[in-house]
């Protein structure tokens, strides 16, 4: 049953990524160059909207909070994010979107990114010990911390509950609404 | 693009994210790259993972990364048919369905776009395009595994739940990705 759900939800996710244009490296790079900002509007709004849905469903007791999962914060998140950013800017794709693109037009380019990704994941596994020795996973260690109290399992920054998440979600939607569709003009 | 289309697209994406979390768990992708590449590693080096019933996940690995958290990844490499793995395998399927829909719509646009690119330029750009994509992929997953998640897991699922790590990841990613993309655009390296 879980695997059936995996197929349905996974393909829904792939469908949505492709539908919003996130499967196109051109579109992502245009967003990162701050030219065509439509994708940024979409992503910021989507994060806000899902946050609002999450906060509301927890408040009315329709959400099984054991489903929540907060990832730990440590210095590796920052260094990893910086490395990820270089790849993101270069290739204009990310681990999820290159998979969605593998089913569509930029198929071969997406496959190149996937093969690169498998290589990168392997390289990390091999070099993990070295990074661990440097102690980056122990620096800036804030644990599985969330901004607001959403579950007893996770420590929080503020003592506010899901109301805080609701407000932040609304704020994200508002910011997305204000972001212009067209940013910097393309220089040709 | 029509003025309100972006909002419909955003509502679809946001709803899918919420649905996945509501029904099963938050969306995550990058871990499965570790599982699949670990499976390949194991095919070459069969001593990589061994059974160890005393541990929580029942396995141990000579590699410290697969071995961490009581052999959690080691177990998934041995038994990869999990919800997360199948979810990730289904992403291209959904992409393909969306592609079929979009193809019907803009068949006319596409043909004009293709012919505008000279053959010679296309051939020359080929190696660069695929090479850059491959290199990009290497960096993406190296970084994502170090951070413990990618755009899906950290940025979208994480920020949706108000995770501190999600905000930190997003800030680090965009601080670098924006200048890199602008620089690459200036160099004429746009694909």
C-alpha cells in the first residue's frame, strides 16, 4: 500500500515540478540571474501555501504530527549549501527537478546531471570520514530545531505554536505576490 | 504568461507538498542518490555492508557514512525498495505525463525554437552542456548529502515546517547560486 502511495505521490510531485517549469534548466538559470522571476514567485508562494495548510490542519487536529520531520542544523548544512549553490547555478537543476526533466524534453542533459549526482553522492560517502574529522557536523549544532512549536519532539526557537507558522506562511504568500514577474532585463 | 497562471501553478505545487506530508511524510529526494550509488559501490565491493543483528538497523558498513545512525543507510542499501526510493523513481513518470500534456499545447512554438539554433553551434555546445550538467550534478549531490537534504527536503519541506536548517540551507544556496548563474550568463555560457 505504501509503495502504491509512493508511485502516486512521486508522480504527482514530478508532474508539479514539470508543470511549474522547474524542470527547465533555462528557466531556473533565468530565475537565478534574477531575470524571469515567475519561478521564484511560484516556489515562495508554494512554500507559504503548504505552510498555511500544514498549520491549519494541525490546529484542527487533522494532521498526524508523527509525519513531521525536521532536519538537524549543523555547519555542514551551510558548507553543503554553498557547494550545492555552485552546482545549482552551473547546471540550473537540482536533484528533484533533474529527475522530473528526465521524463521530458531536456532528457539527455537531465541524465548527465543524474549520473553526476550519483557520482557526487558516492564521493561524499567516501569523504564523509574526513569532514567528520574536521568536526563540521558538530559546529553550529542546533539539533532538529524549528522556528515554532509544532511537535514536542523538536526544540523550537520561539515559544509560539502553529499560529507562528501560519503567520510566516501567510507572509511568504504575500512576498511571493509582491515579487515582480520580470526582474532584470536580459542583456543580449 | 497570463498574470494569474503563476498562482495556479504555485497552488498545485504547494498542494502536492502538503498532500505528501499529510498522507505519508515530507518530500525528500537526495538521500536516494546515496542509496543507489551505495548499491553500485556494494556491487563492486561486496564486503562494504555486513549483517549485524546487534544494531538497530541490523547492518554495519566499512564506510562511515553508510554506517552512521546504527547502519540506517546500510540497511536501505540492502533493502532499497522503500517508500522513499519508489517515490523518487516515480518522479520522472510524473514529469513525462506533464511533458505529454505540454507537448500537445505548444507543438507549434517548439518547431520554431529549434530551427533558430545553427547546427555547428549546437554540436560545439553539446559537450559543454552535458559536461556542465554532469559537473553540476556532482556538486549538487555532494553538497546535498553534506547538508542532509536538497532543494526538496531542506528548502521546500524544511521551510514549510519552519525548520531552522531549511532557512540556513536556502540562504547558503542562493548566496552562491545567484552570482554563479549571473557570471555564467555573462560568459555566454547560457545553454
